[in-house]
C-alpha cells in the first residue's frame, strides 16, 4: 500500500536514475500522464509494468478508484511526461488523497526543469518563488501586479507560442531593464540559456523564433 512519485527525464534519457527504473519495474501499476509518451520511456528501460492513464482531465474521476486499489494493498507509481509529478503536472490531488487515507507516499528525487534553469541564471537563488505557468486570461493582470513587488527571484514556465507575449508583460509590469534568464530545451541537444534585461531577451526572440519548452528566471524587485 504505497504510492511512488517518480521523476522522469526532461530530455536526456541518461538523467533517469537507477532507483526510478527499479521502482517502475517493481510496482503493480504505473499511472502515466500520457501512456504513448511514457510507453517509449518504459520500452527504452525494458520496463513491462502495466500502465493506466492518469492526467488533469480524468484525475478527479479516477481518484476514488485508485485510492481503493492502494488501500487493498497495491503499490503504484505516478509519472508525468517529463520531470517531477505535481510540479506543473498532475500529482497534488492524489498525494493529498493518499495522506488523508493513511497511504504512504514516497517522492523520489530526480529531474525537474526549474532547478538547472535557476542555477544557470546567475540570479540570486538563496531565496526564490516558483510560479509555474501564469494564468492565461483571468487573473493574469492581477498576478503580474502582485509579482511586480516580489523581491525574490521568480521562476516561470512558458510555451514557445506565448513566450514573447509573456516577456512583453514582464516589460510592462516589471520594467524592461529587469534582469532575466531564459532557458530552453534543458538537457536536450539544442539547449541554450539567454541572459540580459527583459528588453534584450525580447529582441533576441524577435529575431529568432522561440522553439521548445521554456523556463524564465526573473530577478526580484530591487526596491
């Protein structure tokens, strides 16, 4: 009766840990965000454990059934498409439900995109705030106004087609001279990190179309 939260590589398969492979081979069931994506990972590491789909669109419906199976004595592992479950991915609801039902939860250490992006940024990392994805519409302006006063380093996730829009909002609410670092395709072949002011980075991506998944690290308000 145990749930493992198992991080998976965000790009380079060599970042998979020995322990993660061992756990995925030993559990009764793997709950996967996308079984097609995870199927390639399991095949690469010769893991034959059965998978069940578990993602943001079905987690509410599946939750009670999964908890009952765990209470009956099964062990399960939750994986997302990339990185650590529950970090901008499904995982919070099932973890909370397990704790409420006295089911042991064990989150393995492993890959997550924002840590290398933060360290590579050269911005203060003794204190930081992880914001993940900003609200798409409702609440976005309110959140940005609030964060304009934040003195700690801030970390955001963003998709390529929304990157320039988000950078424009940062220029508007934080100032175009605020220091920033943008990392893309972390651990992959075309990994790169761009440093400079918000305005510098906007100019860079106006001349070079954004591609890949992005982590944006923004310096806090110096007051």
